[in-house]
C-alpha cells in the first residue's frame, strides 16, 4: 500500500516536468528564425502563391492566436500527435517509431556493457593491488576524456577493416551491434566506474564495514554483502542520466556506423530545420527521463528499504 | 523521328571525343551469367522519398530506376531513344502532341495491367499540385492532358511546344507506376512505389537499407538492354552508408559487393587491390560555379570575368580529382546532347584577372586584398552541406585561388533546403550546381525554374533561345540555340564550369554485368554474382 | 597524490597554451598552404603528422586549430559558469517561488542529455562558431546552478552568517564577505571539469559539421575531414583526435588533483 502511494506520488510529480518539457518544445518552434510555411513550400518549381501559403498556414493552425496554438499543441502532444515532418510529410510519430527499436536495442546493449564493465572496474579497483589497481583507477578517466567520434573511427579501422572481426555497418545481427555499442559504452563505463569506486572507498571506511571486517568476514564477502549494496545508490542515480546520454551519444555512433536510429533522425531534423520531428524527439526524451527516474526511485526502495519517498525528494 | 536520331548520334560522337575518361558501360562478362544469389550495394545518400514523380534526387533514382519502367528507353552509349513500354511514337510537327503505341502484356507488380488508362493516370497525377512534384512536373511543363485513343494508344498534349518530351519520358521521373498505389496518397508512394520494373521495392528500413526483390515474370526489358528477361539476381540490398571511408573499407573487406561514389583519390588504390572501378561521365549540367549578376560587386562583368580567369580549373581537377573527373569545357557536360565546347583551353589567367580587377577600380591593398571606396572585395559562396564529390574541399581550393588575386570568398555551407530557398529569393551571391539529364533541354530546367545554386540572371536573349529550342523538332536549330546559350553564359561570366561529374562505381570481384543507365546511375537488371 | 600525472598534465597544457598563443612559432608552415606534390603523405620528418588530401601540413593545421578549439571551449565554460552561478545565487539568496521556478527549470534542462540539448540549440540558432559556444554553454549551466545554490543555502545556515544577517548587515555585504568566498572553491573545481566537458562537446559538434567554416578549422573539423580516409590515411583523424584526448585528460587530471586537495 505504501509502495503504491509512493508510485502514485512520484507519477504526479512527473506531470509538471512533462508539461515543462512540452512547453520547451513549443517555445522551440517559436524561436526558430524564418517562417515554417516558407520552409515547407520552398521546394524547386514555381514560387508558392500567397493563396497556397495561406492555405498551408490555416491547415497547420498557424493563423490562430498563440495561446490557442499552445494549448492545441499540448492537447495534440498528450494524444501523441506531433504533426508531420516538414521534410518527408510523414507523421512524426511513425518516423520516430520506425527507428526507435534500433535505438533501444543499441542503448540497451550499451547500458549492459556499461554496467558490467563499470562495476567490474570499480570492484577490481578495490580488491586488486599494484599496477592493476592503478590501471583500474586511471582507465575511467581516459574513457571519459575520449571523444565518441574518435573511438568510433578507431574501432572501425582496427576491428572491422584490419582484423575484420565485426561488420562496420548495418543493423543486421549481433555482430553489427558490437562496435557502436562499445563506442557508446566507453564514457559511461568511465563514469560508473569512477562514481562507484569513490562510493566504495567511502563505504569502506564506515563503521559497519569496519565492524564486519573485525568480525572476520572475508574481503570479498564484505565487499559484496555490505559495501557494494550501500555504494550502489549513487550508481543507480547515475543509470538514470546514463540512459539519456547513451541515446544522445548515438548521434555520432549512428552516423559513423551507418545505423538507423533516433540520433540520426535528430541530426537530419536539425540540418533540415524539421522542427516537428525535433519536438517529437525532445518530448520522447522528456518522457523517457521521467520514466527512467521513476524506475530508479523504485530501485532505491528495493535496495534500501529505509529510503522513503520523502528522502528522495530532497 | 529519324532526323532527330541522326543528330543525337552526332552529339554522342562529340561527347565521346570531349570526354577523357570514357570507360566500359558494363563489366565485360567473363562467363555465362548465372541466375540467383544476392548483391549488397552501399550507396552514399539516403534516397528519402522513393516516388520518382515527387523526388528530384539522384539517390532516389538509383532505387526507382530499377522499380519503374518508362515509355521510352535511352541507349546509355548512343543516347538514342528506343522503344520500351511504348512500341513506337510520333510527334506533331509543332512538338505539342505526342502519340504513343503501347506494348501489351505488361503488368505492374501488384497485378494491375499496364495500358493507356495507366499512362493517363500517371501523367495526370504528376502535374496535380497535391503530388508535390519537385522535378517531374517541370518536365511536363505546359501539360494539356492525355487522351486515351484506345487501350494501347495514348496522345499526350501540351499547350506550348515541348520537343524534348520523349527524352523526358525515358527518365524514371516520368516512369510508369500502378494507378492503384496513387489512391493511398503521396506519402504512401514515397515509402513504396509500385512499377512494372525488373525489381520490386520489397522492404525499407528507414535510414538503413532498401531491399529489392526480383520480378520473376519480367520480360519487357528495353530494346537497349542485352538481357531483356527477368533479372539474374534474386535480391538486391541497398545499404545507406554516408561515410566515404566506411563505404570504401566495407568494399575492401568484402562486407559489401559494390559501392557508389568512390572518392577519386581512392580509385587507383582500389584498382590496385584487384577491384574494378567503373567510370561513367554523367550527362547534364557540369559542376558549375554561378555568379549572381544582380548583386554587388558581381553586377560588374569585369569582376565576374576576373573571377572566372582567377580559377585554375585544371589544377582543381588534377589535384582534387586526380583527373578522374574531366575538366568541364562548357556548362553542359561532354556527354550531353547539345553540348558545345566553349572552353577548349582553360581560361585561367591570373595576370589578366588582376588587370580586370584593377580596371574595375578594385585597387590592391598592402595586405593583398582589394577594395574600392573603402569597401573590401568580398563575396559569399553558399553551397550545400554535406557536400558531394568533395565539393567542400573544392571550395577551399577555389577560395585560395581567388585570395591570390585579392578576392575574399566567405564560404557558407547550408542544408539543401536552405540553399534552394535562398536561390529562389535571389539572395545567392555565388552558388554552384550540377544537374543530371541526358538532353540539352536541361538548360531550360535549370535556368527557368529557381534551382538551388543556379544562375539568377542570364543574358536577355537566353530565355528566348531556350523556348525556341523546346518549340522545334529541328535538331539543327536546337543544337545551335543550346550552343549560343552555353557561350552566352560563359562570355558573361555568370557561369564558370569546373568539372564534368563522373560516377565512379566500385565493384567487388564476384560481381559481373553491373551497368549504368543513361543518367549515369548503376542499374542492377543485368548484374549477376559468381559465388 | 600522483605528482607525475600533474606534471605531465601541466606540460600538455603548456603546449596547448603555446599553440593558442603563438601557433606560427611552433608551426611555421601556413596551415592552409596547398601543395599538390605531397597529398595524403603519412607522417614523416618534414610533416610530423602527415599531410591531408590537399597536401596541407597536418601538424600545422592541428597547432593552428588549437586556438579555435580552446577558445570555443573556454568561452562556453565561462558562459556556463557566469550564468549558472548567477541563477544559483539568485535562487539561493531570494528563495521562495522564484527559487522553486528556477530549480524546476534546471530540472528540465537536466532532463536532456547534454549533446542533444546542444544540438537542439543549434537547430534553433543555426550553425556557427558562436552558436556552438552558446549551445555547449546552455548544456553546461545546470550543474553550476545546483552547486552555487547548495553553497548559498549551506553558508546561510552557518552561525556567523545567520548572526550577520540578524544584526542588520546588508545582504550584498553578506554575499561578498561570506557567500562568494565559500562558494568559489567548489565552483572553480567544477569549472576545471566543465572545461574538459566543453572541449569534448564542442569538438563533437564540429565533427558533426556545425563547427567553424573553412579556412578556419578546429580539432573536431580536422578529425571529421579525415573520415573519408579511415582505413587508408589513419593520421588524418588520429592526431587531431589525440590532441582532444590529451587536452581533456590533462584538464581532468588537474581537476582530480584539485578536488582531492
């Protein structure tokens, strides 16, 4: 019961964020210099007549007062209707849903890689000694300082063109997923390893761990049963932002590896001034952020029952 | 018709002389073609909309040419017009009415039979504003309707003469689609065109790939084809790989069978590694820089001529394209009917350029730049980004060459849509364009409608010459008028031709029979694989 | 603390600063000199980083490209700092509904991945060097708001500040005497890190084609122009990319050293 109430309260608190995100998308449309009607009609061929312009303006509802446009936009957005792409004339929702599975697949695989290697490096950094330990402390910083486009090009050169282990392009099969996923995962591995490493070190010094160790618990046992559990909270928070960052970094990975996805869709929308598509992507990411953070909050409760909704709100 | 054909052949001969990288149009068949198997092709540009009636892009044609057939076929080598879906045709003497006798037994891939009503439905649909045609409708300029004389005879009528219509009818832009698909609306056709061609557009992964499957009952290939039956390949997968380097590496490591647009600098290396690089000079407008005579300081013909003389096109093609793309000698490429060689020798003369600028009153300053009445000599060059054929690098080379004579060039890369809009508003100072079409009438297409990057102002006699050329079936008059237009553009220095675009196709070792269509795009109909 | 790391970082940064200040001294070859005789040459004694597709000396282009790369990152990072700190100060000092509103706005900003936020800003403003700096700055504002606001709230609860406020010291004096000195440490530490982030972000935007226009080039555009030759001319992307990695690494290492102190 308390858990259900908590979920409901969290959902309610997500509403203002979503409205704000949608408002931001609407404002975006207003900020774009130039007239969207002109952009849409500016194909080759004869110059559009004023009647054609007026007709399109009316069809898009751009001749209504601004506040009516705004509430119309909100109402449409809630129903999942973001209009049509300026470039292709396709509904924005179908343009997004056509490439979303490919993005989800890539982001999910990259997330798994980030968690496995991020946690792995952090744990190794605690238990290892000597050069391995220094390596585990140094590697995350290097990963975080390397630009994604560079990683992508180096990976493609080495693993696809020289060693021919993985295909360079396409979205067919698991092999094609490896190089772009690694490209996305590297910075995330760096961040997770660093944050978890720092929290592990902090927890290590806390009383209950010292006690456990004094009682004769083994190094690994202390790490797994006590330290990791307590240090995982900041890491879980991190996962929330990591999902968004993985999707954003995909702009570069998808371009280099010629994969379909939201990143390339966004890039195309920007170069073509396709604002409806951009609005759709922005709204989708807003929703995703809210959902992921909701899940993250639920994870807190599972990991540490002492955490209550009120504590999270701070 | 015979007179027209004779002249076309003559034009094609001139083309062969003018073109330095003439190459075989198809890989020489080493063995008997083998049926079956699949081919993976990596192209550079996302075709976007796949409806040839709507989309003007070559990227889209690469796909649609294999899916839709046309009334008329143009021979890729001789540029002669031959029967395809029309068995024969006649034109009225004033070039306003064309009667086609259609082949029978042809069906679209959705089972709808091809007949006179289908032809009418196609042409009527192209000119409909709701179709939002970006190019095809302009090929039907002055369209006055199609009449169905009987199930296998149609007459297409124009309000004004349109002598190049049969050639236009041979392009995929005016290709025949099943009238049934039009009911679903233009967006649906964009996703999945349905034609009578050798392949069927089967599946589309947005941004990633398009799959073409074989039409097993196809047996109406054009007279220009060696093989007129069903294609050998069961499956063609066209992958969209925008990165040149990645496309090249994928071919080298046999991850794909053939690739579009090999960077000229890589061509020799690829050949050295045992791959084939097929070159096809494209007909149409050469890659041309255009100066807008309506805008300061380019309104002064001396400034324009100085700029034309300051650009060393020979150096550009040699350094940037290793001579793989020939230097342009006119606004039309050497492979275009109606081409006239205007710049047999390069007009590059830096000293003359400096003299012209001095005469025009742009005095050289101490820092090497030029100014007049305190205003620096600076022009803005707007070009499409991302650029094809390394045109962004070309712009940097030209920028340097013009800097040497004291002209400052600001490079403004913009998305294609913005360049088109800017051209239409007449705001472009300097632009660039190339345009594929195997007919001199392409000059009218480019100069009369506001194409992205095309010259905004032409000499007063030019529109008249182009209209007159379109109004006559007399090929002598057409050729003469096109020659006059080409000379006018270059003498007035509103157009500076740089290179003849050449399609470089990289082909893997297992692929045979891959050829080019007359527009210079690869066609898969006669291709086969040995593995 | 690992001294060698810090020394190495300082050396790298000294080199980068020299590139920014006196590029002509380090690389006398003009970065835009086209030489058709040495196109796409691998690294050699004459051309330590090799040459590009027009025969331009890549070492010289990388050295001259430092100015654009570093200045854009610096401008973006400073703009984030100034705007973020102001917002944080206002929110923390005034509190109430304004604080709530500003912090919700920061929440919305944080809802978007930085790169996407920057791309959206460029989508609105159009692409130019200034707009890239603005786009990167917008994406970097939120952390400053939070850090500064937290510092303000923290300092305000300290007994001596509370006492000063109660005894009638003007808020501006409290700000200058207590809050700014206390907030400066964490903010400057954050600034060091955000400089590295801004360098990565701006070079990524350049790579995607939104960077400076030729003949200007920063490291991102240089790496980007080598994409056509991945597999045949590795040096075109390797060296400009390596400069981004080394500079970011150096800044980040310094940040860690400072933060640990």
